[in-house]
C-alpha cells in the first residue's frame, strides 16, 4: 500500500468515527490512536523534507554545471532531477496538508472526549 492511500484511509476512518456517538473512553482511545499516527507521519514528513531538499540541492548544482559547461548528459541529469523534485514537492505538499487537517480532527476528537466526559 502506498503512503497516500494509507493516509487517505486513516483520514476516512477518523472522519467516520467522528460521525458516531461514543463514550469518553472511546474518544480517548481514538485520540491516542490518531496521535500515534500523527507522530508517525511527522517522522515521515521530516524524512521527505530532507530528501526533497537534497534533490533540490542536486538540481541547483546540475543547473550550475549546465550553465558553466553545457552538455547533453548534464541536461538529461538536470531534467531527471527536476522531474523527481517536482514529484517529491507534490507528495510533500499532500503530506503537509493532510497532517494539518489531522490536527483539526484531533481537536474535534478532544472536544467530543470532553463533552462525553462531562
């Protein structure tokens, strides 16, 4: 399973759970599971950020080399790096936005946990 599908399934599960009624214990367990997923994805996000920055740096270096000494192999390398960099940025953008939405879902779970506990 790919990361994007995994994140979408977790998001759908949490949103589904938020439409249901539950006890304070249910909301607490859901909150713990969701926080664990957020922590895991934060680690993934940091790894993808490092890889994206590395590809960006390699891309800049290849552009500099191409400007100093134009050649087809360097142009090909730059094109490949640009393509990979674009896909990494798109994936990182998806991860970043999804995790930001998960923070809002965490707030909703916390509100439901407090309401059920009182």
